[in-house]
């Protein structure tokens, strides 16, 4: 079943904005969904203030003129209001109890679960309770970074969608992994091997290093039904990010050389984060103690926008596709351009151009 059937306001291939912590807020999520994608709000490390964020998203959605995006408040007979957006959780620290309280009023179209502390069996209560409280109207997404985790996730919670995150991705990811070039088709083959054709098929969405329509087309060729973009939406008008952060994204090039995977900014077990190389990382590699490096980092906060970039110290998460991003663009225009260019290439013989 194509994902557009699950999310009727979307266009194919599905374009989703990543639930980037402290960055992906209601304005970004709604703008992406309004343009025919699926926007995610970041609940992040906790579930605090989530109901306020969903209420803000509802108000923004009610301002839109697209009838297929309206919440079906008059026709729904049970359960919370269905919202055409998603919510993402870092489950090693987020609170299921607090999240469930938010869902008594609202039912996001998708729930993205990431990074269980002790294995994917930790997600069983999440999946069971979310499905119960939303009357099975939501869809469960789970992020994985290796074949073994995909198999484990399917066995534990039977997700509707697996986000296959390659090692090119910015922000948190498995410390050891592969790019989507090999990871996505291997996961696809493995899941086909485990399930008969008559069984429910899990949707596959690609993430990691995708910044333009060429990356989307490549992911489709590998078997993805959609793509998640994170770094590209850091350079959107609706993204809640410092001007200095955005400038650092636009200034970066040669993403494989200008970014690095490291635990210097955060130390979750089994995970690390990819970001732009800066003085914090350089001094760490030169042997500066974590205590002194942390002090310098806190001092750098006083510099504001000047604390970002190669000469700064503030965390600037970004994927290897950062060098393809050259301007700040409204999120809706990003989604529309991706769809137009993919369609032109597949069906109109068009040439790919940069966004």
C-alpha cells in the first residue's frame, strides 16, 4: 500500500521532516504537511509541553484552507482529534506517561520512536499504549541503523514504518553503521525473507545524507517509499534555530570532511552524533580535558550567533549532505521542489537542478 493511502494529504514519494530536538516545532511540521509531506514535531528527550505543542499545531492547521488537512472533529465519533503531523521521541529518556496524557486530546498521524535504552522490547509499552489511546488511528514509526535492529523492531512492536537511518545522517545515530546505499536494500531483503508476501508489509523510509531530489531518487531506486530530510530543513524559514547555526550550515561544504561523528557533545550508550567540526571537537582531539572543554563551551554560549561555525564551539549537528544546501527556503517550497523535480525526472524527462 502506498504511503499516500495512509496519509491522504501527502504526495508520492513521501517527504518527511525529521523530528530534530528543540528545532522541529509546530510551524515547521505544519508547513511540511501543508505542502504534501509529513512534518514531525520533536518531543525530544522528554515529553514536557507536548500538549501545548500539539495545541499550537491544531491552531495552525485550522488556519489552512486545504480541506483534506482539516481535523475531522465533526465526523469522528471516538478518540482524540486526528492531526496530519507526526511526533518523534528519543525513548531512552522521554516519558510515556506524560506523552499519553497529551494524546487524550490529540492523535498525531505518526509516532516516531528512536533509541530505546535497553533494546526494542522497551518499545512494546509505547506501541501498545499509543495504539490504545489513539484507537489504532496512528501509525508507529521506528528508527533503526542496522539490519539486526530492523528485525528486532519488527518482532517486538510490528511497526508500520521503519526509518532506515544511514551513517551519513546528522544528529544522533548508531555509532556503527552503513550508508543507506547498502543498508536499505539489505533491510528490505531481510524483511521480505522473514514475511510472506500476503503478510503486512512494513514501509521503508530512507534517512541520512539526503538533501535534494537526486538523493530522493536514489533512495527510491534502493526501495524506499519515502525520505526523511533533517539538515535540509535546518535551512528553512520555519525552523527554530539560531541565525549563526543556519549560517554555519550554508557556509559548510564537502560534508564528509567538514562533519564528524563524535560523542563529545552527548554520550548516549551505543549512539553518537554527527555535526560540523569546530573548536570543541578539535580541542577534544588535541587532548583538552572534558571539564575544561565544557567550561569553554559554556562561556561560548555568551557569544550567541558568533559561537557557531568552524571558529566556534557550539554544537552544530549536520549530515554529510550539508554541502548541497546553499540558501534558506520556506519549508513548503522545499517539499514542493522535491516533488516537482522527482516527477519531472521520472515522468517528464526533466533535468535535476539544485533546490
